[in-house]
C-alpha cells in the first residue's frame, strides 16, 4: 500500500493540481476511525503518513504512571523513558502501536472515505480554477462518450462535461478529436464532486468567437447588441458602432476573412451580420434585406408583427424549418408572421367584397351625401375622385384598390390611404 500511496500523491499533484498535504490530511483523518477499532481500549489514536515513503504509523497517546491499570491508555515511567529519557510522571507520550495487519484493514475500511475526500479536494481545485472563467472559450480533446451522446472533454487538469444539448445536432465527434467550446460554469455532481460544463450551442459561444476575431469588438468600437441562434443552421448578430465606422464591415473583415474563420469553427453554420436599430421595423427590414416588406401590421398588445412579401421572396423570408422567420422574431422581440402577397390580396379582396356588399344594401341616406373633402387626402386628388364618380361615401366604401388605381395620378398606396380614410369617416 505504501508504494500505491506515493503514486497517488504524485499523480494528484502532477495531473490534478491537488497539494500533497491536502491528500495526506484527508487520508490520515479517514484512517483514524479504522485505527481506533484496531487498537482496543485506546482513547486517543492518531495516524501519521510519511509523505515521501508512504509509511503509515498509528500512535496511541498514553499517560505515564507508577503502576499500569489500563495498558491501552497507560505506560510505566521506566518504559516511557526508553522512548523519551526526559519524560516525567503525569505526562502523556505517543506510543507507536501500528497493528501488524493494519495496512490491509486500512485499505478495506478507508477506501470509500478516501475517495470521498479526494473528490472533495478535486472539487475545490476545480472551483478555484474555473469558477471565475465562465463565458471563456477553452480547448480540449474528446476523451469518451457517456450516457449516449454526452461527451467528456479532457482539458488537461480536469475533465469537462459537454452535454448532448450543448452542441448542434449537425456536429459529429470521435474520441481524440480536438474541439473548442464555451465554459458555461462549474456544477456540483450527485457524488459530491464538481464538473466543468461546456457548450457549443449557446449564443454566447458565437459572441466570444467574434470578440476573439474582431479587435474592434474587444476595444469597444463595435458593439454586439443581440445574438439569436439556431445551432448548426443559422446565427443572426445585430451590431452597432460607437465611432464612424461600418460595424458590419468590421465584423466581416477584409475579403470576408474574419467571418469566414468563425463560420469555419461553426462547421459552416450561416452567420448573418445586421446593422442594429432600436426601431423594431427598421431592424426587421435590415435583417430581411434585400427582401422588401410590402405590407406590415404591428400589434403591440399581442407583441405580433405581421408582414407581407412578394411570392418569390416568401421561401427565403421564412427559411428552412421556418428558422429564418423564428430568428428574426427573436431578434426584434416580436412574434413574426409572414404572408404571401397573393394570399394577402385574396384575403383583402374577400373582406372588401363582404364589406362592399353590406354597404350597398345599407339604408343610410347620409352615405349618399356629396363629400366636401376626405381627411388626409390632397384636394387635387379629391377633385379627381369626384370627377371619376367617387363623390359620396358609399361610392368609396364599395370601391376596390384596383378600381381606384385606374384613376390617373392615384397609386396603390394612395388608393389604400383613401379607402382607409373613408372607412374612418364611416366610423
């Protein structure tokens, strides 16, 4: 057991960073319980381990007396002076009482306690070294897989845990592969130890990659305002600048080298870099560029933005697995709904037909009174409407956008404005 102990001391010091004194103290404490059972009748037993040789000695404290009544606790002055010539009656002296078979007994009885103490010491080392390093990028080697696709990563002094949810489904690893990951933090384990937890799917991982790759982010000239991510497929990052520089250009780099390095590390995950705006609609348009938003409706109460795009742009706006639409919604802080222009026009036409039908049969003489003006509509356009036969509220309410657009000088946008104003006058 002596050689085994020395080997343990050296291994823990060299590989785990645990001081030899801490390990020895833990083992001595755990062995005292076994020693008290082995030395019958002893009241004060201590265990000492030689840090260099690994020798284990058991000492029993005995009182120096004239006549011994309890041999396990007392010793005569004559016997005591053979060990210490200067001792006197009434003093206490440590006597070596190591049982012959104590090595075997100690190994059997103290194994579980030693393991627990070592886990505790290792946990303290892990906490001390890694608890302040949350959100740092670390590198390691895939050591083994546990409980399915969860990965144990060798960081050198410790083994870290990369859970299956902590890396994109598109990534595959083999034992021995090198990888870098985000250090999320240190967690306690069920057996009383601690483990370093990693992630490659957290948005902060992309944030830290940009900080490493783009000096303007490190010095505060460019600010990463928000990152949203569908790990393995797409990341959107909104950036702004505190100086007169192009934040998007700074992140992309000369000939795109900066962002290419990041995309390579993300295994070709798409990365969209977007100019930030505090206005949700402007930020959404920046995110969709060059796709043009044809219609937009905002419900602040329900936190929903509904947009209409051309049919040819619908697939790109929604994206595979609807991820582009979902990520853009997260980016602007609204639930995003996307509609095709064809579907929108059909819905609008149906609703307008229903509304026009009800207005046509409505018995309300005021609807046929000549209009003098339309709030928000230019007087020249108003006169053009009257000249084309739209001089009453009823005639406007039953009209369609297409019909009004046939009048010279009236665009689709103006036609929609006219119909909206007419409906407001009806209210």
